[in-house]
C-alpha cells in the first residue's frame, strides 16, 4: 500500500462521472484514502469553482480537475503505474480520456435525464443523497438544464442510443478476452472510461438494466476496476500492441467524438483570435458548435476547456519523433481521430491555480 500517516480525502458523489474516474485511480494505487460526500460550499471556498471531485492531501493541499489529480497521483506514487511507458499506449490513454471526459458527457446525460423513468429515478436518488427531496429536485433541475449544453437533446436521443450500442458491442468483444483496455493491467484509459460507464450508465437504474441485459463483459470490467487488486494484475500489451478489439473501440470513440470536439475547439480558437489576452481567464463558454453523430446533428456549448484537453493529446503526439508518429498514424488510420491529431492550435491554455488562462 502507498501509505501516508493521514489519509487522502476524495470529496465527491457516487453518481458523479469524474468522481468515478478519480476513485478507480486511487484504489488501484492502493492509496490510504477516505471518501467523503462533497460539501460544495467548502469546495467553492477552497477553489472558487463548484466542480467535483476534489482531493485534499495529508499536507492540506487541494487538487481539482481529474486530469490534474491523476497526473499528481502518478508523480507522487509511480508504483503501480497508471501511465504506460510506450508512445502508442500513452496516446491511446489520452484519446480515451478525451472521449470520456469530453464527448461522453453527451451519452451520460442522455441516459440519466433522457427518459421519464430515468429522470424520476434519479430525482429520488438525488433527494436521498442530499437529504431531502426538495434539495434533490433543485440539483436535478440544474442537471436537466445542463443536458442541452452537452448536446443530449430529445432530437439527438436515437443517435446517442445507437452510439452507446456500438460502444457496448465493441467493449463486450474486447472484455471477452482482456481484463482491461490495455491488457491485464489498469491504466489511465480504464479510469477515464469508468467515469461515464460506471458513474452514469451503471449507477443509474434504467441504464444499469441495459448493461446487465446486453453487456455482461462490460459489467465484469466495472467490477474489476472498482476492486482492482493491483498486486495481482498482469501486464499491459507488449511492444505497444493494439489488438483489433481495442482498435474497434477507438474507432467507435473517434468517429463520434472527433467531429464535435474539433468543432468546439475551432469555436474557441475563433473567439480567441479576437479576444485572447495572455494571462487572462477566458469565459467558460464562447459559442455553440454543431456536428453530425450518425447522420443526426448534435449541438454543444463550445467550452474553452475543450482546447485544454485537446492539448493533452497533441502534446504527447507532437513530442514523438517522425518514425513514432508515422507508426501511430498507421495504427489509428480509419478510426476517426486523424483530424484531431493533425490539428495545430493557434492558442494555448494553461492552469493558474484552479483557473484556465491563455499562455
């Protein structure tokens, strides 16, 4: 166990997509941890932003944003590792994280709020979680409004459901043979994907029925991720291998996520062309982007954070030498990710404290 005299504290909720992502990483790394129900007033006071989860360290530091949280955990507790040592596997992790943190908000919000039955069940659960039906309904009303911001409109519902079916089918095929996305060991990719798949699909009663009825290999993977037993795990695929089943998963993700991700980033860049100032914090939302999902138009708020997340992928890709990039390009050809990997941002964002600022 990665022990400390005092525990790390994970402040979140079981229904939270991003809490699921951080929880898996901390369990896998066998960190001395206690999980606490998030106190939003405390989080606002410490960070100025009502985003969960937050991790507080034994030394009193506060960490927010799961990408930062996992980076810091990996730096402090490198064993067992979450980030693979080879270039293609590292990039696969970054792409799955981009899909899970950005695009997967659309199917996650659709399954939670897209039907009367699911919304009614979730409102009751929010009420139990927050201590009263009144408070639960206030929180639920805010989430119902937010679903449109991430493109989970009723009109897009059939296309979103079709995408979920494709994703679950590809995941089923992979997890019939492999314990985790990159082989026999947990990675950043598993932590990221557990966000939407556990945090929404599995904790919500209606979508859980869908998993139990059609995706038992995925449910098995969920159980493995939630109780990872790092000491008993095997190895990642050897020599940067990407089996056909993993490539199929990447193709389902890339063909759905890349078009809307690129549209959002282009909105952010166009806004920044006229308004960006070095060291200043941009607005959270700067426009509304549109793209096609299975022939159906989806529309999402263009958030500046989308550019920041794309930077994580491009920084890894562009740091490779030409031979490594050519090899990766060959493996990912036809998966839909090519336009994002070929993109060259005109602007750059960085973190200053808990805020994004132009660099």
